[in-house]
């Protein structure tokens, strides 16, 4: 019975890591899902042996997730503000990016395995562009300025998602390596 529970715990942790990493691409808190899964695993999983994950590792994962969130926030703010965008543009960019990422996942790209994540990234970036440009336009900005702010929000979203996904990749790799060593 103990071996079945251990196998179930390991499979659940790996499935949570894969799900969390994928959720990160669409702007959801996937890194925190992985941290929570690691904390539950550290609490109820194996207490010794090769598959054990300790609390210091969970704290390290939480630090990685926080760094990913801060990097995403910083690049998002930088993207909208770089082109002289308003606070409203930053907020619309955020909501547009989440909606665009969901639409991107639903539409997908016909590339096995990589299609949905790429579509989510591009959809999120396009949503950020549309949201920021629409916000600036609604404030009476000229179309050229609105598009400049939207363009900057697009690249801010790409960089932010890249930074957060890099942190998620480090979290997933740490989980796997932590169970092996």
C-alpha cells in the first residue's frame, strides 16, 4: 500500500508540474500551483529516500515563483510605460493579455505539443496590444500613439511571459532533480 501511495504522489507531483508550467504560458499562476504541489508532496510524500523533497527545496521554489512574478510585473509595467502609456493602458493590457491567451489556447496552432503554448503566448501578446491601444484610444490619444503603446505592451507581455516561464522551467526542473538527488 505504501508503494502505491508513493507512486501516486510522484505521478501527481509531475502532473502538477506539467499543468503548472502550461498555465504559466496563458498568464495564470502556474508557478504557484507547482509550489503548492511541492509543499503538499513535502508534507505527505516520502520522508526519506530518493523521492523525498524537503522544506528548504519548497522555500527555494517559492522564491523562484516570486522572482518570476516580479519579472513579469516589471516587464509589463515597463512595456506600457516605455511608450508613454497610461495606467489605464497597463490595466487594459493585463486583461487583454489574459483574454487573448485563452483565445489563443482555444484556437491553437497546428503544431503538435508546441501549438497551444505558442498560440497562448501570441494570443496573450496580441491581447495586450489590443487592450493597451484601446485604452489609449479611449482617452483621446492619436491612433499612432495608441498603437505605439499597444506595441510596447505586446513586447512587454512577450518578455514577461518569457521570464515567468523561465522561472517555471526552473521550478519544474528543480522538482524533478530534487526527487532524484
